[in-house]
């Protein structure tokens, strides 16, 4: 009997290293900065909510490269959401907030790209948003920086520029739920495993991009990466 062809495991680039980080799941947090929650119609410190992107939708960009990134199908309103991504090195369940940092392998800057028109249409009908969030190449991510290099991140700027104009600018200290609180929350609902990534939410200023635009995503202590939409 013919076995199915082997699927390559998903991995992402590590800053300054030829090694790669093998990815398990990709969790994402919705509305985790007050100003973005407001622009999406929420208020205050509602409990965090989560969705997934398939891990093979990651689009890993190595140090210093400007990668060509394909504009996705079906959308007329493709939005950028720049986010701090935390990578889990040690798994666990019911992780207390005070110990969450012990489970962190490192951090990266990522883009939770969103087919906003499709997401909005699904929301209106109370249907799942997968088509708006979980599309091919929908999770660009810069090189992963080990926590030994960056230190624990609780503050610092996170920025997205489009064609050299700042579109999104936030600070990690403005997260409604901190990175460690997010880890604690996720680990109550799912058992975290080594290789899990969590996109921790985007600050205000989400907006549309089109073919030919150049996106530069950066965060303090992590550097960043750039994409050209083609
Ligand atoms: Mn997001």
C-alpha cells in the first residue's frame, strides 16, 4: 500500500541562527489593546477570547529580508494587524501568571493578516471567522528571538509602517491582558505544548493594504521584518 507523502513539519526562523523553531499550534488573542478594542466596538477589560490560525499559514521571514508576500484571494479589504508573538518552550496546563515566564522560549513580531470584509460578513451572520483569519500565508512572522537575548518583555514599542508611514503604534505595556496573563488563560482552555505560538493582539490603527505596498513590522528588542505585497 502506498503511504501518503510526508508533510514537512512547520518551522520558523530563529534570529541569528541557522536552526529553526518547530511549530505546534498557533493561538491568537482578539481585542487585547484598549484602543483597538474600542475601534472594533468593545470597551474595558472583557475576558480574552481566542481563535486559531492553521500553523501552515505561517510565513516565516528571516533576518533582514524583504519577502514578497502574495495578496490573498476573495478579499477587497485586506487588513494588517501587527502583534507581539510569544513562543512556548515548555508546555503545561493551568499555568499560574507568576510562573508563565518560565514557559516562554522567545518572542517575535507577527502580522495577523485579516480578510476584514469576509470576517465582517461572517460576524454579521454569527458564523465562524476562519475564512477571514485562517487563509494561506495569513500569518507572516519575523525571526524568533530567544528570551535569554531579549529578556522578559512587558513594555516596549510595537510599530507597523506601510510605505514608510506609521499606521500602528502601540506599547506592550498597553496590553489589556499581559503576555503572562494570556499564557495563563490559554493554558486553562488547552494544554500548552512546546512549539505553540500565541499572537497576543493588535494595537489600534488596523487598515487596508494592497499590491505593491511595503509593510515594516517592528518591536523593541526584537528587530522586525518587511514584506512587499505582490
Ligand atoms: Mn489580531
